[in-house]
């Protein structure tokens, strides 16, 4: 997916630089009793209820389905950010195992928060540490600075440093987290993932790769991040709305163009390929597409481009419209069963 893509129907495996595999089962969930009217209410009334309804079994099938749907769209590498306050211990291994089964690369992190007290934050930190110590491929996750005490931010940065990895954190997604730069400034490093940044100042001073999630930002009505204004490298994520990275690229281009008529799709394409800065091994993966010329200018205006074959390293994991490793029907059936269970539990969570 560098210059070699031009004139070719092949790319490397695509990378989703920010995903929440746990949200795959959210689709079809019962609507909250009251309609959320802003970003903070969306978090409180939807996502912070859903994450409490998860157990290890539902996390497994949510990840299996999310990973399968990634492969179906030529995405072979996922940077995941997970939260399940009632089932923290072992959760990252469940996600890593699910992705391994489907054949997708994953970089796991647990989103630590003080929303459930300091004991909850400690459990989250412990899970990140446990996973990394056991050799898991991951980063240290933080939900966002506005739900974390200073000691928690410090502890996360320390754990990351000790394992030589970065921290994966939501930053200034909505106005509620507008002082994130002040809170995080002393901690960030170049290997951090700064997710969203919608409400950051242009010269925010945070280090790390800025992960732009245009569809999610639109869905939460938080505004346009306009990531070109930052000096950070920019990568593209979906924030849990699937892993169709060609679709996210097209949308990223459209939003960029909306704010600047001179914008080129090559910029958004560069954001997409910056995913290889986070998971370089995805460059060993190959996707053969239904479109003859995988060129940014053509793809920005071509919908419905589908993978024909997906290879991770030398192994074909998807061909002839199906996974070579797993039974998609079984995964969909199990995920649907788990979704019913999670949705029923939601009724009891206020
Ligand atoms: Zn997110």
C-alpha cells in the first residue's frame, strides 16, 4: 500500500488504529430510557452501561465477531481499547485469543479509569501489567484523563515505560475532556496513542500518534478534529464502529475536503498507512481487492471495493467470500446469543 499499490489490485493488510471490539455486541441494544443530548450523556447512558454488562464469555464472542468483520474488509491488524469493569482480570487474553483464532493481529489495552473507584483503577492497571508480563502484545490503556486521578495517570505511564510500550488514551474527544492536554502533558511519549483530539488546541504539546476517528466523531456530534492542524503523525481508527478501513478513509477524506476544498485524498491515505507505524507487521500481510487500481484518488470515489483474498504472513485467512479458519455462521449465532444476554442485563444497569 505504498507506491506499489498504484496500478495494482493489492495492498498490505489494513490497520484499524483505534477499535473497541467489546462494542460489537452493542448493535441492537435497547435504547436508553432517556435520549442522550450530548457526548457526556452518550457515555453515561450507553457505553458506561454496556461495559458493565460484559462478562468474559460475551467479551470473547464480541471479539470473535469484530475480528471476523475486520478480515471481511481486509483489515488484518487491530489496535484495541477494552473496558469491562465487572470482568477485568483475564479480559485482554480473551480478546487476544479470539483474534488469534480468527487470524487477525491485535494490540490489546485495558482502559483504566477511576469511574469505579481507586480499586477499579487498580484492577485495570493490574490487567495491563499481567497481560504485558505474560508476553501479550499490547499497550497500557487509559480511558481518558477526565475519569482518572493523577496517580492513575502516573501509574499507567510508569507501567508503559517499564515494558517499553506506549499508552493508548482518549484525549479531548468532547468538551468534558477539554483540559486533557494539561493533565497529560508531563507524561506523553512518542509511542503514545492520542485518540480523537477534537477539542485540543493546535499546539497542544502532547507527544504520540494522533488517532482520528471521523465517523465516530460525527456520530457523537463532538465536532471535526481537523487533524492536519497538529504536528503529530495521524492514523485512522473506527472507535468501535467496525473495521472497514477503506470506508473510514473515504469518510476521512470527505471531511477533510469539506473543511478545505484543496484537500487531497493522499492525505487521508497517508493517515491510513500510518497504521504501520503502530503495527508494522501488517505490511507482511496482503489483500487482493476487487478493484484494479488501489490508488487514493480512485478509491476516494469508489464504493463497494471488496477483498478477494486476505493473507496474514504467508497464510490465506480469507478467500472465496469466507474465512478459512472459522465458521462465520457459528460466530454470528454465538455472538447473537451473547448479545441477547448482554442486552437483557442492561435493563438492570442504571
Ligand atoms: Zn474509543
